[in-house]
């Protein structure tokens, strides 16, 4: 786990809420604090979807950021900055498998519950804290280190300047 300070908040918010930079990530949870607290969970309510729509979900149980983003944007846009926001994004199962296989990880993908980015704005500071969750206890820290490096590389590729805290 690492904590990163995001240097250019305006660019970051544009990439998060306007551009498609984070669109393929799953959403764990979202909290936006303005005049009230707005919380959006990322779990899909499968009963809402027709059987055809459920098939198109292909077993996915979490919303994509692209599906939540318009609602988050509506809460954040305006003349006043929010008090804070927090978005917990998760690498998709498919991309988790790809990342572990590409790097020849000794930890199987089905042992990983999730690879997370906790994106926050609070007290005029933008930050990202990485995290990982396993389905069982694992001593091996290589996946955590791999995820930390992957997140830093992702930000660098997206031209989002960060410094490690």
C-alpha cells in the first residue's frame, strides 16, 4: 500500500469526471459531501436487469466507473467545491488476471479479492491510496508491490503528476 499526493487537482478531476481515463475500473463505493452526504455503492442490483441484460453483464457484480461517473459529476460540478469526495475504484477481474499472468505472479488471480485505488479529495488535497484484498491470508507481498508500481505507472502514462507521501 502506498499513499500518493496528486499534484494537479484540476487535471485529475477532468480525467476522473470528464474524460474516460478511469471508465473501465469497477466501483467499490462512492461518497460525495456537499450540502449533504451522497453515498453510492458499486454493487449491481441484478434484479433490476432483464435476463438479456444480465447475460450482457457476463457475471459482473460491480458497476463500472463509466456508469457511476455521470452521477458523481452532477454532484461535484458547480461554483462551490465539495467538502470532500472519495471513490474506491477496483481493477476489473479480467485486468487483474492479465496483470498477474503478465508478471508471472506466483499468486493465482482467484486468490485476489481486489486491487484498489482509493481516490480522495479532502482539505484541498487530492490523493490516491492503493490497496489489495486477498480471499485468504497470503504472506507474499509481491502482488502488493506490483499493484503499487502499476498504479504509479498508470498515473505517469495519464500525465497525472503524483508524489509518494
